[in-house]
C-alpha cells in the first residue's frame, strides 16, 4: 500500500470517528439545546433597533455579535488594567439606554428597576473610590463578581434590580416608615376654648 493510500485511509478513519462523535445522541442534544438558547437570545436582542441595524449591515446574526463581544470582554477582564473600565462599561451601556426609554414610558415598574439599579451601581463605584486596594486584597475576583451581579441587575430577562428592591429595600423602608413617631402635643382651637368656656358658665 502506498503512502498516499495510507494517508487517505487515515483521513477516512478520522472522518468516520468525527461523524460518530457528532451523531452521538448526547452531542446532538447539546447542539439542539445550544441552538435553542441562541434562537431565544436572538429573539430577545431583536427588541433593540441598534442591534438589528448591525445585523443588517454586517450580515452577522446579532446573537453571535453579542456572544463574540461578551467573550472579548470576559477575556479583557482577566487583565487587571482592563477589568475596571470593562466592568464599568458593561454596567453603564445598556442601563443608560434603557433608562432613557424608561423616561419616555408612563409605567412605574421600569422606574423602580432603573432607580434601584443606579443606586446599587453608584454604591459599587463609591466603594471602589475609597477602598479599592483593600477590596482587591481580600477579594481578588471582585470585578468578576461585580460584573456578573450588575448584569443580573440590568438584564430585562432577570430584572434583578427590581427583585432587589421588592425583596430587600422595600421591606426595610416599610419597616422604618411604620415606626410610630412621637405623638405631638395637641393644640386647642378657638372653637374648643369657646365650648369649654360656655360649659363652665353653664355650671
């Protein structure tokens, strides 16, 4: 058998093994599930006109644009010099756009979502401004945690900021507001005084 024949036989075996792997039920199930999630992501991203424009101009599905950009940002966060600006960029871009949309909306639910979000996002930035070195010393993966948390807060599918307000902030605020204030001394009106004088004269 010639060398070329051996090469062709080896290629055929490799292709056959690859086909067996790709046709394995577990692999096909994983592919179907991945395609389902990509389709759901594409449907969700279709709500944003800017992403639809990118898809029409580049001929690249917006879901893959989003996934590719996310991978690049995650890789960038592995470098300390890029972690802070990338995390703040992720925390600002989509919430800024959705906050402007909330300003034009008559609903109050989105106001709860974005007012709560900016309070929490501001707290993170305040913490970084006064104690960043200390935080990173005790919590080296702070930016990874922060980014994952603010993504959960902001995504329309999770609306974590609204959940945080309803489950944590609102009960605390209600508990504070329901505390009975000190009773103020009652002041008698002129009518009350006249009534008392009249009743005293009648005795």
